[in-house]
C-alpha cells in the first residue's frame, strides 16, 4: 500500500476518480483537512508531501493558477519523491514545473493508468 499525496485544484473532484481507481492506497487529500488559515494548511500540505511515497498532481483546466500545486511539486522534487503530473492546460510558462516531474501526461485517465503501474 502506497501513501499518495493529491496535489491540485479543488473544484473538479478529480481526486475522487483517482481514489476510486486505486482504493487500496492511503491518500493525503488537502480537501479533507478543513483548515482555513494559510499558515496552517500550508504546513499540513508540506508535511503530508513529505510523508507521501508519491505525489499525484493534477493541473485541471478549472484551476485558476496552480500556485499551491507548484509549491507542493517543488517540495516533492526537492525530497526526491516520484511525481506524476496531469497537465491539462499545457501552458508554456509551466515548463519549469513539468521538468520537476517524473511523468507528465495531459489527461487524468492516462495519469491514473501510470499510477497503477507505479503503485
């Protein structure tokens, strides 16, 4: 059983699809922490990135900026964690973020398939 941190937007419920596809794993899902203060949820996020075996990040089309996910990916990269990035937006300005990831795909289905191979 792997510990998987779910990084990315909180509006499209993509996390539910990942969890449903691989329910045997433990997930660190920022939607569940219930924290409102930036210092508190940032601390929670970074602590759980560190606890995770792998980071699954999803930059959905409805994610306005991805700034928080960039910090999570950077922390995971610095810690040597494997990172799968689903990059739906394919922004040129995100090249530096994509370079920090082990696998980059452009749709959630492909990301879920890769996770199955890794986990």
